[in-house]
């Protein structure tokens, strides 16, 4: 047993750690290999009819076909643009609102219960009424995404603002900072780790809400692609859509959000490294 | 180098749990001469920190007057530098940026304020740490930064609120010795809050003992600066003064 463990460490774990140190991308890919193998095996064994449960090869094939036709890039672009616009508007509204509610006692008293109330009416619960008001279009989808992204950002910004030790405010003031400069020099950077957490949650929820909205509102996008494939009975394309969703989120998280966290809260010792 | 004068200062506040007014500071009058180092010592709950917070402008006074160089205090201002027990360094700024913060708020250009900051870091032996973040430093180093950050802004009065209470005993002695050296070089007016009798006597020209929101007694400390602990521990005058202050604090 011990010998086997030593052999594993020597022959497998050690080389794996060295390889991932050289090519960090491996760390994201290798964990999926067993899953991929299982998928391939189940499909190849034809446990389920092939049309119901296609294997990796068919999905890759669909990926190339749809990419060649231009459908996948176009839909992907539509979805990502919607999310980016929604996130940008959500951040532009959410951070100032969060600062206001976090800093101003009156604003907190007046707005906090309202924020909690509307937060509870989750994203797609708005769809029925939005479809009546705005119809099946971009306005409806933008509203849903902005709404979904907004609340985690506002609530986390408020939390961040309120978690800044009072001595930091006082230190800045007694070093000559005006109240307005305290917001810029202390409140904003001090709540940044929480804002990033809010952004991470908001984008995660927003991404799911977007797909749901695309399925229902349906003009283009990855959600629409999957729903359209259902109508055509194409399980391959549905699976492709699901995999694209997962990969895209992984990229956003690993390439955008995690580096921001490393460069801010973790660097400053305000957030513990995992 | 400016004077600090407290005239009949008082502070009462409403305690929402007790449902009544509480008197924290009854009636405190105190005069700190330009360039003087005064320690304010007393048992916990005697109102030391409340007084400092009012002088710094963090809390409004309920009655009386606070004058810095003859001007009444209204809110926080750069004329009163503060060193906090919690250090209160900005975690997202490097050591250099922390020390340059005061000059930055005064509108000093980047190159110039960084030169000022480097000069003061040199004073505290921190030149090597300039580009590090506060969380990468030991507690003693962080509070050195806290002290020079306040000094780099050339305050009229330096207010120190138990600044060495949360560092280890050896580091505390070193910081106290460094403070007497820096004070001797720069002669800033200092009001130093502490509950540590030996620290109060070691640092100050004068020790003020506070009790239940009132000044109980004032004791002069005619020992020469800079002071060193190895010499002070042998010094009969230091021992006698410490014993006297301790007796007053215990009676407080």
C-alpha cells in the first residue's frame, strides 16, 4: 500500500505537478479527461440510442458544422454582448447605489428593505410582465440581465462599505482628506474585494438568467440555439450549447475575475488565499 | 510646533440601552506647550480615548473648547496628526503611498511627495520596506509606518492613542526609544494616551493622570531626551516618578 502510494507520488503526482507548473492551462483541462472518457464510453456502448445520447465526436462535429455555417459564432457573440452590456450597466448603477446605501444612514433606512424585496423577485419571475410591456425583444432581455447583475453588486458593495474599519476613515480625514476624497481613496478600494465578489455572483446569475431569457424570448443566442435544437430534435446541438455555456463561464471566471481578485484583495491581505 | 489647549472640556452621550445620559468627560482643562510631550494616563474607562477623539475632531465635544495654536477645533483636520492603536494603514497602498498620503491630500506633486515619504521612512529605518504592502510587515514595522505617516504631514500636534499596545514587549521598548529620539529631533507637540505607567513616564515631559472624566494630577518628568530603557531601569528618578504615577493611577 505504502509502496503503491510512493510509486503514485513519484511517477504520477510529481510529474503532474511539474507539468502544471510549466503549463498552467493543464490544470483546467486534465480534471475533465475522466469525465470525457466516461461520456465516450457510455455513448460508444450504446446504453441509450445514439440520437438520444451522442458521443463527444458528434458534438465536436456539430461544433465545426455550426462554426462553419457562422451560426455558433454569431449566437455566441450575441449572448456575450448581452451579458457584457448587462454587466456594464449593472456595475455602473450598482456601485454608486451601493456606496450611497452603505455610506448614508438615511439612504440605508429608506432603501434597504426595498432592495431586499426586489432582490427576492428573481430575474425570470419578471419575464411574464416584461413580455407584456416590452414584447419579445432586446429590451426585455437587457432588463432581465441588468436586474440580475445589479442586486448582488449593490448588496455586496453595501457590505464592503460597512466592513471598512472606522479608523481608516478617521486616518484619512486627519491626514487632510475631504469627505469626497475619502470615498475615492478609502471607501472604494476598501470595498473592492466585496464588489468583485458581487460581480462574480452577479455575472454567474446573469449568465443563467440570460440563457433562460433567450430560451423564452428567443431570437438569437446560445439559449435560443439550444431551444431551437430541441424543436429539431437535435440532442447533439443541445449538448454543444451546454458545453459552450460551461466553457465560457470557466473562461470568464478564470481569466477575468480570479486575476482581479489576486491583484486586489488577496494582494492587500484583505482576503485569504485559498 | 504649536500649542494645544483644552478648556473645561466635557462629553455626555445618550446610552440607548440604559436609556439615560452618560457623562464620559466631566470637566477637563489641560494646556500642552509648543514642543511639549504630554502623556495622558488613567485606568480603562476613564475617558482617555474620548478626549483624544474630540481633539482629533472625530467626536463633537458636549461643552468647553479645544484650541490648537489658539484656533478652535471643528472636525478632523491635517493640523492634528493621529497615530492609532489599530495602526489604520491603508491595506491597498504600499508603505510609500501610505506615508505620502498626507502630502497627496495637500496637493503635493507625485515626485515631491514621494521624496518626502522616503525621507521620513529613512527616519524610521524603513527605507527597505517602501514598496511593500502593510500586510507584509510585522506589527512593529506597521506602527513605525503609522508614526511617520502622521509626521510626514507636519502636524501642529501629534495625537497618539495607545499606539504600542498591540505589539510585543521587546518591540514596544524599541519603538518607545525610537519615539523619544524622533521627538527630540523634531520637537513636535505630542499628546500620548496610554494605560501603561512606565510608558507614560518614559516618554513624556509631563504625565497627566485622568480619573472618572477629570484631571486628577499632573507630574513633571525632568529627565533628559533621548531616553533608553537600559539606563532608565537603573535611574532612581525614573523609578520614583513611576512609583508616584502608579500610586495616583491606582487611587484613580
